[in-house]
C-alpha cells in the first residue's frame, strides 16, 4: 500500500483531529514568535490567506451536508 492510499483510507477520530488543531495552532504561534516579519503584514492579508485556506474544506463540508440532506 502506498502513502496516498494510506491517507485516503485513514479515518481520524475526534482526539486525532483535536491534537492536530493544537499542533497547527502552536506551530503557527512558534513561527510568529521567531519570525517578526510575518506579523508586520496588514490585516487584510491574513483575511485573504484565511479565506483561501478555508475555501476547499468548507466546500467539501457543504457538499457532504447536501448529500446527507437528500
């Protein structure tokens, strides 16, 4: 089994998801702590990056919700 199939077949439980969120959040705080330049961006750049990063997961969520609705 290659790594792509392993990722496709992996089912995370709520603890895995929560720990992943904590790891990403603390990793982002670490980057902000050691790289002062990242915090010097204007606020709208953070909103643009946030919207771009959230678009695909939110679309997948709404598609899945629509499938379960019908």
